[in-house]
């Protein structure tokens, strides 16, 4: 996958750098905070190769990519001056949102960044439980205690983690929020919890509760902090504001936190736990069944993150969870199975590749590629997923399986079902997986799907006469395509470029030129595909269909256009020799940047091979694209 090209296309289609106030990623999605979501070209983004789908929810513009999302996100961050600030843009405040929508949107924004840490810590605890069950580690050993700290630290100190995440959402200081979380867990404060009444100033009662592993109290406290902090910053004199505003915020919020917000949050958490405990006792099959059947729709809307706080409350109060794990296990396995069945039965080569890959990751618990790339796209496999996931979820609920820590629900998550009641719980989890696989596979085979028609040489006759002739011409063993250098200078091998993306040919094959002159000219007739606002890079397609990327210097995007002047715009038709970009090589070098310019064939995979000059002077025949075997 061409991460750099993909990143450039997506950034352009979401409205460019100026329209992005923040970007981050989860396990499968790019998550943008856009200044104006209306500027995003949704249909255009869906057509970008490698994009599985687009979701707009809870103030975020989400682009579903799959397990390669981290690489794409890294490339996007290199192309623009923005970070991971995911607070909603100001225009979002103007939209009329219901209280329920705002509530769930807030929970999603707070918990989504924490999910990877929860999953990693949960798997450590699960692995430790497995080692103990197999008698490979003694629960009384020092090794156990050390690894238990690795797995349990996040859960015990969860108020710290949530404080930072909540502060970003409520737009207040994450450091002060962490201090307030520290108050709740400080030995001097927790040591007062001896059963005797506790009073502040001798008359203000303080309700002592255990805040370790708690969720709701710190969220309420940071919400209060956001208002106190604004007040303190507004009215503190500038001369003493640097210490007075934080001091006021910590003291006032701290007092309100330990006397009102904290105990109230604890009470809310207990009520939630009581409600779900009642449901588990009298209708334990309901939640796993509903989650197993309808989890794909929760994932589409981001609602599955909203269940995370309830699940965490269960772990803190009961020591196990039933809200997410069992139902999501049934649903995720169903999603992966449906994609695999499609992959094995489709005759469309592109769909087969996507479905088989997405099916495997789905079985591992990462379902967005299968959901957006296969089942939702084909509709009927999604119905099969609902059927299979619902049946398996019903079994999980009836047998009462539960998890002992949080992690991604997939086949590798079985250790989280190992607990103090032996292997009965994990055996039922295995049966749940088998039911999901069998039921979903049968449902997918019965319901079937409309196999997308693949355009091959066999379908060329369906093209209009002119297009048919062009297709035949393009597929015939014509002469190899020779491309001249767009820039004067000395040629060096691409492997010597001091940038792994270029030297490892991740973006494409080609050559590199050390410029002797600050001009970039069209190496062939063609069309300008993309031009960066910073002027440091340009993409064009030649008349023969070769896609070229010309990247002037390394990391020169950081110059933000200084020393560059662009003379063309996107979709311009150019002739060989036309001036495209001028730049100042000496100025770029004086700013501390390498002026080595990679010239790449970004669609190298479409050809037999790409051969480039490795030394000498740049000029005619810099790159030769092999279109057929000699």
C-alpha cells in the first residue's frame, strides 16, 4: 500500500490542511476533527484505493482503512501542521445536538484513546491467568507480583488516565486534572478511610469511598474543573496568574470533588452496577444476544466505546464483565467468518484479496475492514453476521460466560475468560466461537451475495468502441516507457536517499536527483494530479498512464512553502518541458534541509518493473518503465 500517496489524497479530499484541526487514529480508522465537515468529499474519499469506508459521528470525521491506518496517519501528520487535538471544532457547537447525543459523544471521545491501553493491560492479566492455570507461574511468586503490576497498574490508577483524556475533551489542563486524580488516590487521603467520620474544616462532611479503578467520579470532577479553571484564569491578575489560577483550581475543585462530585459519581457507578447485576441475574441472555446481533451497528456509530465505562465499573465492583466481551466475541467472529466465506466464493480478484485479509483480522477482533470493505458493502453477508452473531451471543448469555479483563474480542482473547471457576467459562467461550463460525457460514452461503463484476479483458467488448481500442492498445506488448528527468542535477540510487520511505521504495520505484538548478519541468506530456500547497511535491500522470511523484528535498514540507513557487494547479494539462515548480536550492540547504529530490513511479505495481539510472547526470532516460517481458 502506498501510504504517502494515500495520505496526500485523503488530506486533500477532507479539505486540506487548513480544514483539519486534529487527526489521530484508532486500530482501523483515521479520526479527523474538521473545521468544516461540509468541505470533505465523502464520495471521493471512498474511491481512494485502500479506504474501506467513511463514518461521520460524534463530531469526528472517520476514514476506515484497516490495520495499516497507523502508517497512513503518520504520513498525514508529516504533510500538515496539526496534532491530535480531537476537540470538536467551534462550528460543531453551533449544531443542535440532543443531550443523549452529546452524552454518548463525550463518553466516546474520552474512552476511545484509552482503549488500546485497556486492551494491552487486559491481555497481560489474561496471559498471567493462563500461566497460573497451567501451573507455569506460582501466584505467590515474585514474578507473578511483578507481572501483575504490569497488567493491573492501568486499572488501579485508571482515574489518572481518564483525567487526562477527559481534560482534553472538556478543554482544561490535563496536568491539573492528573493532580486531582492524585488527590483521590493519595495515601494521606485514602488513609482517612478507617470507618470514622471525616470532616473538612471540622464541619464539612467528606464521604470516604474507594476511588481506585473508578470511572464516573473523576469524569465529574474534571467536568467541574473545566468551569473552575476558566473562572480562575479569567479573574486572576496577570502578575500572579501563573500560580494563582492553578492553585484556585486545585483547591476549589478538590474540595467540591471529595465532598460532592466524587461521592455522587461513586453513587452513580453503584446504581449502574446494581442495574446490570439485576439484569445478569434475571435476564443474563439479553445483553450478549443484543450485542452479538447488533454490534456492527454499534461499531458504525462508535457506540461500542460508550459501553466501556459500564464494563469498567463491572470489573471494579464484581471482578468480571458481561457487557462487552461475550456479545462482541460472538459478533466479531461472525464478521470475520462472513468476510472469509465471501473471500473464498467471490470471483472478483480485488474483493477476494480484501475479504480474505479482512476476514482474518475480523477473527482477531478487528472488524472494521470486514464491516466496511465486505459485509456492509454487499448487504446480505451483513444479515448473515447478525444471524450468526445473535445465535452465538444467545448461547454466551444463557451459559453466563464473562471476561476477567478487557481486551479486543477475538480468538486470541480466550485467556481473558480464564478465572477462578476453572476452565468451564473458557470452554463455553470456545463453543460460542464455534457456533458463531458455523451459523454465520451457513447463513452466508444460504443468503449469498451479488458478486461484483470484475472488468477484465473478457469484458472489454462492453466498452464503447473508442474505449475498447484504447484498452486493447494499453494491454498490447507496446514499447517500454522511457521518462526523462524533470530536474537537472546528479543522479544517485534511491537506496542512498536518507529517508526510509523513499529508500525502501514504499512510495514507489524510481531515482533520486541532487538538483543543480531550482527548476522542475514536466518530463513528459500529461496531467497534474496533485500539487501540495507547500510547493515541495507534485504528482502528475503522463500520457501513457505512468503516475509520477516529484518530491523536492527531504522533510521540506516543514518549510511551509518558503523557497518554493508553484506554477501549475491540479488537473492542468502540461506539455513536456513546461515549468512546474521553481525553488531556491541554496535557501533550502541554508535552512538545514537535504535537497535530494526523489522522482518516483507511484503506480509501480501496475508494471512489470521500473528501472532507473543510478549515477551520472540527470537528463534523458532517467526512468524506464517495463510494460512487458523482453
